């Protein structure tokens, strides 16, 4: 049996873009799961084999420890009083590139490793310009030097200076400091990830050139004290709220939908404070700024990728939205990246693909003029993940080379002569997205997650068990996986923040009802083809925001009609192949003119 149906689901956030003379790419973060089809998965056996092979390739063993190899590990600056540790685990950016990584890059990584082994070491702190107390230093004062185009009165805002940023802020002190610190940490992470493109890479390489392979970084710096210098600070503006942000950006088209903006013209990132911190947007815009301003970009006044290849400009910024900052270590990429959940839904559930040929051909304006811009962003970011997280040093090298070309940076890295095998990458992208228990076990996440879509994957309760309890989970899609009540309850014991839940064709039953009762923020629910019955509808009575309800193939009966009709925001409900009678369906249809009843086209094969 196959069911085909267009479902339109509300997307996540919105945002942003760049360029004063182009419209804001308002759909940049509007990924959403729109235009996707509900479809039964196929080719399970083949896919299972493929993922097994992929899992073997993905496995990276360092010494005896298996480490997450589907993401890159980077160091964060530490306070001097932190106890040192040997941070030998993780796939580091230079290591991932294999022999192509320059000696300077390797030395820079060793420097960070040495900093982690001995955070108090003054020679290393001096070299990196880290404060002698704490891991982060800033000064805040009443602002007087903000750029004129902001239109801010002198003294009406704060100016926060850190080592690499100047932040003009109308937000409260706490928010300003939090943003400043995050920017500074992200800066250090980016320098390690994109060392060959960083403006100080030549300086660092030269400074550490004579450090022998076996020589300790500490003793080398004692005999040869140095310090990294940078040309100028990067400018960030933090408005107190969205209205102020919109006022500052004025007539920029699409600004009302954006949550952050990098202006190439003003060389400034613009953000606004809100109750819910939005690190993904901030880091996305920051990455645009870093490639432009923390490199020796020769773009001058022109914009990157005007004629073609714009996908990677947005792809790399979207890739950095996956940045996880732990207390000491950061990672970027990995199967749990939020953008990859949407990509899984899009590709593995909806069958929506976009070839690399199509993606590569658009320049900035062509991309921004696309009617399917949200889809275009989703694929651009997915493909960046595929190239960087897919364990191919050659693919990875291509990303560095291409970024150097797009931003006109004279990088020290070697250039590839050939293009990549684009059609091969098109063929393997589904495999890249499809994870299994082994992959989850080998690439464990140590932190709770907010979005999880494993539909179309080969994950069982064993794999799910590796994911930490995630109380802030907003979207959970485990459709068609052999998962029962207990696994769902363990993952998110209090589903208070859950907004979208898809447990179609899983092993759940009425034992999950008490749990469902607590999920009062739900707006989209799919319990189709499960053993659920009228009790499920009863337990959803507190979830007054439900707009879409799939109960196809369940045990619900006419008993549930009144409760369904009482759902105030319900727009669509499917009750085919249930115990609801023909008269019951008519009752639903008559119940509300806005209500779409049985939208699914069921076909029996
Ligand atoms: Zn962007």
C-alpha cells in the first residue's frame, strides 16, 4: 500500500541574508518540511547494506578509543585555573585533510592541544592573546563610536570590546556579554577549522616554523616568544529587539522575515536580542563575516559568487549552524546537526533531491530569485555537510579550495586540478543521510538535542538509546522505526516542548497515552498505522494548538468525533482505515468549513 499526499508543514525559523543591493534571503532559515510527500520507504535491505559499509568507513579509531568521525573537533580557549587534560580524541580539521594539511596548520593544532594540557601556561596564552585571568576578556562602556548609518545617539548604547570584536549593543548587559563571549569562542573555532584561509595563518606558520615535531610547544615558545596580531576588530551590532533591528535595516527588502544579517557593504553583522537566544543565526552570519573580513579576501567591494557557486557561500554558513560548544571542546557537523534532520525529512521521506549540477549553476542573484529558495538552501547546506562530514579528504579539500576561490583568498593550501565526481556525490547523498545503530553508537552525541528525524533510517531502540535524554526536543520523527513506548519516553520524559511528533507505523500503543497528555504544545501529530485508539485522542485534549492530525489506520472510532471537532486550531485530519463510520466522516466534514478531512489519497497496490 502506498499513500501519497502533499502535506504542508510549518517551517522552523526564518531569516537573513546579505548584500545591500539584493533582497534578503528571507527563506534562508525557513527550511521547513513543505512540499514533501508522505511515502512508504523502500529498498530497505539495500540501504541497510549501504549504511553498514558507510559505518565501517566512518569508523575512526585512535589508539583504542573510537571517536566521532562524522564531525570535526576543535578546541576552545580555557581559563588558566582549569585543570589540564590531554585532548587527543576527536577528528581535528588538519587531520581530516590528511597529507594536504600544511605544517603550519598542524603546528597550530598542537598549540591548542598544548593549551589544553596546560591552560595556565603563560607562553601559549600570550601567543593566542588569551587573558591571564579567565577564558574571556571584555570591556564595556557607554558607546560613542558606533557607525553613523545606525542612527544611534551617542551614549544611548553600550560598546563591548573583546580581543577580536567590537559590539555596539542596545540589548541588556547580560545579553551583550553572552553574545560577545559566543562570538569570541566561535572565532577561535573558525580559525582552527579554516586555518588555511585565516588572515593570521601565514604569521602563525612562520612563528611556529622552527618548532620540531618532537619539541614541546611550551619550551619552543619559551625560547621564542611570539604573539598573533590581527588587523582590525570585526563589527557586530546587537539591537534591543526585532523592531529596532527592522528600523536600522530600514528599506532592506525581506528584513521583516530575517533574524540576522551580514552587510557586505557596511562590514557589519546585525542581530537583535530576544528571549530565546538564537545561536544558529548568529553563527551563520558570523561565518559570512569571517570569510570576508578575517581572511585576506581580495574581493574589495564586489560580492562573492555573483555568477555561480553561491551555494557554498550559504552552505558553509549553514554548516556552521551545527556548531556545538561544550565547556572545553567544540564540534561542528555530525549526524545530529539540525539541518540534517530537515534534509532527511526532505530526501528520505519526501524524495526531494537536487543535483549538484543544478545547485552549482546559480550565482547570488539567480539563487535569491528562485521560487524554491528554502529548498535550495536546504540542499546547499546538506551538500556542504556531505562534503565535509563524509570522510573524504579530497571532498574536504575541494571545499577549502572553492572557498578560497570564491572569496579571492590566496591560500597556502594546494589546489585541486579536477572537479569532484558530482554525479557520484548525487548518488551517495541518500546513503550519507541514512544512519543506523552502528553509526549512532560510533558517533555518540554527549548533549541533548532539539530536532530529531530518523525517518528512513535503520535505527532501532538500541541506537536511540545512545542519544542522551533530550528535554528540549521540539520535533521528533521516528516514523516506521521499530520503536516502542519506553524508548520514546526515555528520550523525552517530559515532552512539554514537543511541537511536532511523528510516530507513524512504530510499535507504540495506548501505553503512551499518559506521556501524550503532557505534550500540550503539539501542533502536528502523526500516529497513523499504530495501535492507538480513542484513548489517544482523549489524551490530546490539552493540546489545543494541533493543526494537523494523522490517525490513518488506527483504532479510533466515532467516540473520538466530539474531541476532534473540539480541537480549536485543527486544519487537517485523516481518519481513513479507522473504525470511524461513514456518518462519522460526514460529521467531521460538516463540523468545520476550514477542516480538511481525509486529505490522504490511499492507494492499494
Ligand atoms: Zn546566509
